[in-house]
């Protein structure tokens, strides 16, 4: 019970610390704005605008998320050790394994929060994309500009509100901006349902592709796995070395199917590497959504088990490594 | 090197035997021998000062006591257990060398965070936080972020967090670094008050006056080795000399007294007016200026409230 309370306390602190880092807000805002702008510049794509907006949104989610997950994980531990807060915490009755696990859980929470923003943005971005609209006297391709601009403006509005709260209420700017952003995104998401593509008030209809959500969850699972890898590596390595290793693992994992995945004449080493290296292709299923396809929830469940097992295994290695590290 | 015994202080709170710490580079080659075979004990209810210049191995020794660094050789036991064990650290309070705090938290949040790590009950935690904030004179700034604080204020937060669990053993690394004289006095008063309650303190410093004024025993380190050790009295007393303090006498009586002394000791006795030490003088000036907060009037009240056993 004591250990659980400590774990919750440390997890909460890690999450709060992570969302107060300016880079987190920067990455989240960049991801949302690019996701929002993409369908507004994609014109005349032979009816593929929706797919392109969806793929772009998921790709931004993946890329910005990968960068943030690896950077936050390795800098979080390195920063705590470098600034000495790790030694202050570990001089209390807190075990090193608890410390590392709480770091992971805190960062995983933040990744889920980031992914929520990215997922809502992708859902709205897909809605914004140009589509054929037919009225009683005309027909043509129409972009949902209203929703698009609402989405683009949401991060700036959130920063404006956070600035005011910082000025008048001394609230921390970065974390407040992020929390306001989540609320604003959900608000904009709800409000857009009351308007049709031409911007006219209509009965409530969100007109979104809910099947994007499983794809987005898969991307989130990939980010959590990379976070576990980066955190475990940073128990021994510095920030730059950890980032380089993460980049290497990311590339290997992306090409794992091609390099180590063949069944004919596959060597034992290839088989071992195929098993050990996380296969990012399992988490990138945007193509499955093309032509009205769906990602089955059973697949998401299996991916969840894979990501959970892989993260746990990597964290155990990280804990074993961290147990013998000198905290200076 | 002879072991520094805890004298009449028992049981032992810290027991270090043949401690060696060698820092290695990336390839595991020895880089620095920061601590080189030191032995010392700390008994219950005493203040032991680790004294030495920068790089003498004080902080490394302290971090081995806390289980943050692993000894390359030798052993260390704190409160009868290895400091690697979580239970051993339940009764330790640690003030790091630099104020290692989460800058985005307020002092109240910081103390709450550390109180939770010790699993203090909410009611106890709340009352202790208020007492500690009062004791270190930060009640007025309890809800400002630590990142906005001066170094001295951060040290006060650091001291408060070290006391949040009412520890049996307090480990203070350069506790007065960056503090103004009144705050230094406050820290020293706190240490003495803790010892009166039977707590033990390991104090590391290179400020000689601080160590001399509060420590029962000294361990003087240089280049990772113990160069001198013993009680402050043993180390500093010149047993073959005497000084006498008495009221000033009229010139003719003084002349007669000096002549008598000269006849007995066969050399010219040194006669001078005793002087206050600069810290005492400075505190008197501040006190006269009527700034009770700076001189620690509120602080003493705070110590009393914290240490009266009701926390």
C-alpha cells in the first residue's frame, strides 16, 4: 500500500513535470496545426483528400509523438539525475525500480494526453478535407473551412487563455495552455457537429470517421513502447546517445519485416532480431482504413498485449541496469 | 587509519568501515579515487562534522551513506542496515549540497510531495508542513514556485524537506552554503535543537566556523583520506596554555597582577580584551535594528512548535 501511494505520487509528479516542459506544448501545437492545415492545402486529389488528410494526421501523430516520447523519456531521467532531484528522491524510502516505473507511467499518461489531442485533430482534419457536396441547385467539391479554421486557431486560443491566466492568476503557462487546449479541442469537436460543410447551421452530426480511433490507439501504443525503450536506455546512457539508439531502433523496427521477417532460409540471428526488435509495422495500420476498411478491435487488443509485454520486458532490463547506477 | 569511535554515544547510527569509492570512465577504467579507505562511526545524539576542502570526498562519503553511490570497497551501515535497503532510509533526512528541488512546485507542494513519499498521514502531513514552513520562515512564500526563489530561500525549503519525516539521522551537505548570517544561525540552532531531542547529525562543510560551533566530533578529510579526527575540544584545545577571563581591573592592580604572573610563568603574559565573534556581533546589530524575522525570533518559535513532539 505504501509502495502504491509512493508510485502514484511519483507518477503524478512526472506527468506534471512533463507537461510543464515548453517542448511538449510546442510539439503538440505543431502536430495539431499541421494536421489542421493539411486538408486545406490538399486540393483536387481525385477524391482521395479524406484519405490523405487521415494518413497525414496519423503520420504527424506518429512522428511528433516518436520525437516527444523518446526525448521526454531520456531527458526526464537524465534531467532528474543531472539536477540532483533524483538523489533527493532516492535518499527517501523509494526504491529505484519504483522510481523508474513511476517515470514510465507518468510519461505514458502524458503520451496518452498528447495522443488524445492528435486523434481529435485527425478526426476533425478528415472532416475538413474536400468532398463532393450536392445542393438543390448546385454540386461541387467543398472544404469545411469553418471546422478547419477552428482547429487551426485552437492552439493559439489556448495559449492566449493561458497567457491571461498566467498574468492574472499566476498559473503556469505551459501546462495551463495544454489543459485549455484539450478542453478547447473537445469543444470545437462538439461545436463543429452543428454546422454542415458550407458553414450553415444544421442538425447535430459530427460527420467523422470513428474508424480512425483504433488506428490512433495503435500509434499511441507504439509511442508507449518507444518511451519504455528510451527510459531504459537512459538509465545508463546520456541524452544524445539514447536519442541515437532510439533512432536506430526505430529504423530497424520499421524495416524489420523486410530485413529479418522472411521465412525462407532465415538465419537464427535474423529470427532472434525479428523477435527482439519492436516491429512498428504492427502499429501503423493507416492503409487498412483505405476504401472504407476497418481495424478490428481484436487486433487492437492483441497489439495492446504485445506493446504491454514488450514495454514490461524492456522496463525490467532498465530496472536491472538502473539498480547499480551511481547517482551523483 | 585509526577508527573514530562514537565515544559514549550508543547505539551507532552510522558505521563505515574501510570505505573506498573509485569513479570509473565509460570503459570502466579507474578515473578518480574519491574516497580512500575511511572508517568512522556516528553515535546517537551527536553531531559529527566532515570537514575538508572541495574535492576531499565529503559529498561522496555522504552519498554512500545514503545508498546513492555504491562503495567500491568496504561497507557502510546506517541505523543498523545497508543504506541500499529502503527501510534504512525511512529514518534519514537529507539536505543535498545544492538545493535539488522541483522548481515548478511551491514549498508547500514540495513538502507535501516528500511527506507522501514517507507515507505520512494527511493530518500529520498538513500540520507538519505548516510547522516546517513557519520554522524556516517561508510561510509568506509557501505558494510561490521554488524556481522564483533566491538561493537562500531554496536552502530553507531544502532544510524543511530534510526534516519532513522527523528523522533519526540528519545528513546535511553544506547546509549553510549561500545563506546569510541570520539564516546560518537558524540552521545551526535547528541542528542543536534536533540533537537535544536525541537525533544524530552528519554535517559536511568547508566553513570551519560553522563546524566548530555545532559539532561534537570532527573528521577532517583531504584527498579522500582522514587526516585528523576527534572531538572538537580534543583537536582544538592547547592543553599547555591557559586563558583567564575576568572583569577589567584598575591600572595599578593590573600592573601588580601582571608582575605576579610574570614571576610565576617566567614570560610576558598576553593580556587583551575579549571580543565577540563577527557572527554574534552581526546578529546583535540586526536584532537591535528590530527585525525580529531576520534574527529568527519567529524561527525559534517555529523550532519550538516543530520540536515539541506534537507534530
